[in-house]
C-alpha cells in the first residue's frame, strides 16, 4: 500500500509539474498600444496616448462624449480562423458604461465584451465570430479577419463624458484554449517583485477610497496590497505607485478582536533602497518589544524591495507569532488559523496619514475608534483527520496535492 501511495503522489506531482511547465502559444496578431494611439487613426469622442506604468505599456484613452471609437488607419488583418481575441485592459468607468465592442466592418453586426470596472488589470477572451446579443446573437457575418474599429466604451445606454480606459494589447488566436492560456498568463504578469497570481486576495488605497487625516493628500498615489494566508504566516505583496523613499506602507491588526478597546498591532514597511519593517504598540510572540515608535523586525519578515518606474514593490512574510499579543490580558489566547484575524490598511505619505478604513473617529486610535472590523481573514475549526485505512490516508494525500491548484474565491471576509 505504501508503494501505491507513492505512485499516486508521484503521478499527481508530475501532473502539477507539467501544468507549471506549460507555455502559452504566441498570438497570430497583436494590436499594440502604438497601433491604438497612432495619430493617423480616426478618433470619435476620445483621445489616446501611449503611457507606461509598472513596466506595462498601454494606450490610455479618455472619452469626451457618448459612443467613443477608434478607426485604425492601417487595418490590422489576420486569417479568419484566428477568431479569439484576448484583451488586456483596466478601467474605473462609472455605471454609464456597459461594455466594449469590436467592429470588423463599419456595419452591423458587431461583437461586445464585458468590462470589470475596478481600476485593476484584467484580461478577457472574445469570440469574434459571435454577434452581440443586441443584434440577436448568432453569427457575426462580418468577421473575415480584418479588425477595423474599436468602440472603447459603450454607453448603457448613454456614456457620460470623461471616462477612461487603458488597453495593453489585443491578441488573436485560432484556438480558444490557447487564447485562454495566454490571457491567464498575461493577467499574472509580474512587474518588479509582486506577481498577483501568487496571492489570494488584494485591496487598494487611492483617491477613490482614501480617508485622509493630518492633512494627508493621496493625489495620484495608489497602493495595492496582496495577501496569502499560509500555515507559517501571512505573505504580503505591495505595489506602491507614486510613493517616495521614506513613505510608510502600514497594516494594523486586531487578532481575534482581543484588541478592540486598545490600539491595534501596527506593522510599518518603510520604503527605500532596502526594506525596513517595524512593529508598533504591542509585545508579541515574535519580539517582546512594544515600542510605540516601532521596533525593528526587518530580519524576521524575509522582505525584499525594488524601485520601479512608478514607485516601489515589495514582498514580505509576517510570521504567525507576530499576531500573538502578550501585553493585553487574554490576547495571547489567539490561535493563528483558527480565530478571525481583523486588519486594516494605512499609509503615511503625501504629508499625512491615509487609509481605506471607514474610520469613525480620527482622534481615537483604538481598534474600536478606527472601526477595525471591515477586513478579516476568517479562522476555521480544524477538521478531524482520518485515522483508519491506508487507502483513506492515500486519498486525502492526493486531494491535498491536487488542492494546491484549486481556485480561490475571495471577498472582504477571507478564510484562512
């Protein structure tokens, strides 16, 4: 039976290895940011220019009215068999925006694609041979491999002026699986150190959600926090666009809600050529130092940092011991992975303090005053492990290996 178990595990790991080692096919045609922003194109109710941020080049398009579109001066053309288009984009368009659209001729029918409007990069795969539902669905009889016009943002039914969208590329494939593989690879491209595909959940602070105090001004800064809860601690990735050396990227923790009436356990990451990590307010199982100004824990968090064209990126691992608070009565009862771990995201930048917490009292820095219960990694009760039968153990082992590739659903409440 041990040999059977070993064989099963080997096969499972080989399957995982082949999945990791596979490579997406190259597209038959790519429409680039230069193609989209070409000054010889014809632009309707919009303007486009090539920009770069975080190592990604894109066409930044701003709209000035309803029904914005780009007609290409030189029509990108490929074989009609390459009917799957992959679009990489980001937009924070308002609710007046419905979809984006492709026209292969200046005539109906046309093809539409859904947009996620959260300001983050996304990719979507569109079958150009299928007409939009507004035309009754069915076949797109205009698709012949020539891609003439792009309707950047469609109104629902009328688009407000002043909407924006960034498009990194449109790539064409004959095979849907290859298009999907390319889209998935493009969606997880790393810029600097942080690869979003390595994490389970992300949140951000920018001018759309920042709460300011102490004359804080976030301006065009945007900080995206990525998290993955692991058995030995919390893996963190941060993309800090527009921040300078010396700025603080912070997290505030309330393990098990034991700190509700006291200040939270702050951790500060100080940006610069090297990453400095500080813990504030409480002694804990990682370091018995409650220094309000911050005790240096840099050597304990395994952090890395790089300077990017738009700011900084860093990764770090907060060991689970940091969440066991030893100077508040009862707080050391918190069990990492089993109890809820509440947290909040903060900055010290732009001349003051910033957060995306819905703070109730800027003068009260207790967890209660900061209303530190909006974001939480939810704990869970450990499952009872099987104790009988080699085959039962073998099957659980296989499930554990295969679960490494399981998809994760995340929200503001996130389970360990």
